[in-house]
C-alpha cells in the first residue's frame, strides 16, 4: 500500500486564519512550510488503477487532492477515491465530506458514535444526503474489514474521556453513557496489505497510549498524534484555556519516550497543532523529538508498506 499524508496539521492548519503565534507568523513569512488539516490517503496500487481511501476528510480536501497527482481523476468525473474512513466526528476531520458532494455518491466508514454525531450533532451526513447518495459502512472495533482484495483495516478504540461536544441521543452531556454509543467516539486504524505484508497504523487522536500498543504490534509505520508538545502549550501561549489532555491528546512531553519504545521502525508525528514548538526551526523541542528517533510528518510525505 501507499500512504500519503494529505494534511499534517491539527484543526486550524498552519497558519490558522486568526492566529499570529510564532508558528503561524513563521508560516506566513515563508520560514516554515504551511500545513493543511489532518488527513491521509491509503492507496492500493495492486489493481489496474489505484484504489484510494481517505482517512478523514478535512476542510482542505480540495487543495490536498489537487496537490496529489495520484489521486486525480483518471477520466471525467471518475476519482480513484472510493471511500472516506473516519477516526471521529470532529469538524476538522469531517467538514470535507460536504466538499465531496459533486461525486456520484460518498461512502463513509464510521463507527455508530461518529455517525450519530454526523446526523444528530453537526448534521453533515444529513446535509450531504441532500446532494448525493451517501452509504455509511459501520465500523466495528477489533474486526478486520476488507477495502480491496489486498487491503484491510482494523479499527481500535481510543477513548478520550473528554466531554462530547455534541451529546447524542442516550448520551449524557457529562460524557457518561446512558445506553448511547459510548465506544468508538475516537478510533485509530491498523491497515494491512495482504500482498506486501505491510502494516500501517494511523492514530491522529490519542489520549492514552495503552490502547495503541496492541494495535502497533508488528507495524512497519505509525502515523500518530503530535498535536502538542507541552500539555499546557495553548495556555502558556495565551491561545486558549484547554490543555492537550482536555482536548483528548496526550502531549509529546509525556508520550515521546513511549512512542519511541513501541518497536515500530518508523514513527511519524501528524496532526501537529500550530502552537507546537516542534514546527519552529531550531526549537529545543524539535531536537528532543529527533533524538528520540521520531519523525515530524509534512504535507505530501508518502510511504510504501
Ligand atoms: Zn498559531
């Protein structure tokens, strides 16, 4: 399989429209590469033509696809993109679904929890259905599902413990379950290419590393949550009141050693927030990441597995 990082930034992108933090300012000045919002494409290239699957559809999806020749339509109105798999129902991971409305239809792989938010919370699926047919494929946890003859995925739960923004039916606003879909609000995906034996794990939202360990067993590549370096980074920079943990992300200052110890040959940070000092040239935090043997993903980076 081929994996392409379409967008390596967390929500807001780099630069973010309303921000002049050091990272956003450096991006506007051309000192660091701009970044679009988080998404990858997983491509099975064994068939006659490429068969592509997006994991998350960011608000920048149009720009990301334009920048990815392998994902251009082979003929008029025929895109190699067959479906979108969702890790959660966050706006920066799902707003792009609406931008795909010109297609003959959109197939979305989503857990029951994400589908519920997209219907009863943001309403994105309901809106999309007014434009084109939408097929929702239920994502089960721990069940290997085939995308093509060679390419499969297994979704695994990554509980955040955070209060849901959109409490859906049967779910209390404090995040407790009253019979509603509690599991599967945030998941990661383990992709397996049966032809090559390659295994790639994608987990852009990780609150706790424990559930990630088993999913990474035997993996060749891990693309993982690099949202914040310091847990209190947004507070420190005066950008917000929430810590990384409040937002459902374990900060690199806490996760880096464990990520380096997972036994995965390549660990690449994605979903990097514009506040993260690792984006700044020469920052001490970036050197710490490099020393740990962990890479910082950029838009357009491609991997084969
Ligand atoms: Zn910023």
